[in-house]
C-alpha cells in the first residue's frame, strides 16, 4: 500500500507523479481509497467486473448490495442512466454534491453488472470532493466507490480509518484530510417515475422536496432484504464493536456517551468516555463528527455506547438513520 498525501490548497496537486500512478492503478483494476466530501470511498473501475468483485471481497460486502458509480459530470452520468425531468431537476440543483440518483440503466452503459448487483437501475453521483472527481475524469471511467471500511462497520472519515480497516487490500490510500460532510450521500430513486428517498444523507429531505415541489415517498415496501435498491439500506450497518442504546436518559461509569448539544444527559460526567457531536446543537457539525465520534468511543473499550436524543429534522434524519442501523441487531 502506498500513501499519497494531497494538499488541496496547492493548485498543482493534480500534476503530482502520484496522480498518474493512482490513475494507472485504477485503470489496471486495482483498489484505491479516495476521499470524497462525504466519507472515504473504496474506488475501483466500475466497468471492470473483476475490480468490482475485489471491492466486495475486501469489504466482506454481500454481492446483492449495489455500488454507487462516481462520474465527473451530469453529461457523463447521462451516458449510463436515463434521467427524467425530476432526476434532472435534482442533478442540476445538487451536483456536484452529496446526492446519489438511482435511475434506469442504459443498455449501452459499460458499468459492470457486478456494480449494479444485476439490477436494471444504476446508482450515479457527481461528487464535490475534488480528488474523486479528478480521478474519474482523468481515468475516463466511472468509479465504483462504497465507503472504505469493512462491511457493516463504521464509515471512514479520515485516511487512518481506512488504513486500519483495509490497508492490506489497497494499492493506494489518498489522504486529503478529514471529510467535510462526514455522512454518506442522500440517495433518491425513481421507481415508476416517483421520487423516493432510499437513504437520507448529506442533503436534507426538505432541500430536495423544495426543488421537486413535492414530498418524497419512502422506499417501496416490496423491496426484498436480499435485493436492496441502493447502498446503506440493510437493517444493520455502520456498527461499532460496542452495542448501542439510543435516546439514553442517563449515563453510567461503565458506558461511553455520544452526546449532543449544550446539556448532556445526567451522569455524563461519570461516563467512561464522552464525545459531543456538537456542543452548540448544530446538526451539520454533528453529521460531520458522527463516525469519528463513534470510532473514538468504540476505542474506549466500553461495552455499550449510549446516544443522547438527536432531533430528526434536517440532517438529523440522516444522523438518526445511521444510528438506528448501528444499534440494530447484528446479523
């Protein structure tokens, strides 16, 4: 594994010799950990079935769970999927950014069936993270890139998280510092032309509904657990080694505490460890700190992580989605 440290403040970072080496590795079907604005992704050439299979193998990810393909522009995305008017509205409003659109796949798209899990749809995103967008443009390939961690575990928001989980499986880790958004992209699908929220994420439901002028429906109730329409829909996901209890009312000395806001719950001072996602009660700050806080508390050795109540409006919906899946019974 090689480490490429990128200083995004330097305008010549794209000309570094490591940039060509990373592009060559991706073109050769190798795995590279790449920062996006959301979390670090485990990137591979989405048109190469063997490369995509290596993603599933490295993560221990079930192969029925589709991958998001990252492309540098809407024009590139339209080479792979059919975009109706609502999908185009959202793409124009939020790309580049933390929004994934699941649209009908074009028969001419070279994206591998392994990346789409054999579905007739394809999950596409134009990331705002400059490294991922640069690599997709320079290689000329869509890059499949789920979070760069072991399947079902806490997502990575810095390079060291990736190295700890997957270092031996990677050709390169690109380190551009911590991710800004800190939780994965929002995913919207268009089953029967109806926009549905498949996964809350870095763009709030309210913002999306404001652009569409209508309410997002939930995922179809007919979706089978072994055939999710998009990543991040499995009941158990994002899980630490410790068990988690949500909406805790009181802390004890044996537990770790994931707190939120200026008033921690009673007993917070006795907790084995505490991480406050946002002392000011800012949901954007809490989202950016969520996975770092979970990892920090898990490293404390506590058997249980208590989670203080976090409101569900705005980005709170995505935060609570991740916490609910992290606290779910493990398979």
